[in-house]
C-alpha cells in the first residue's frame, strides 16, 4: 500500500519517524507473528487479537 508513497529517502524517513518504532513494517513482521502463533511457544494461547503495526494504533 505504501510502495507509491515511499519513493524518496525523505518520505521513508518521515514515515519511519512518525510511528512508535523508527521502522517501516515489512511482510516478514506479520509472518513472524504467524510463526509464533503456530509454534509450541503459543500452545496455551486460545485466542486474541494481535496488532502487528509497530505501535501505530497506540499513538
């Protein structure tokens, strides 16, 4: 969704600095959440909502 917006270094830096984390999320960030939920580490989790947004909704 942001591919066309983040064409310049300045726009990338502005987007990264506007969030809770100085990072622009990547698809791999969602994949890591899914990987965790599919692992034995999450064996006692029965449900919930997981925001993988770098804290954007808490700002």
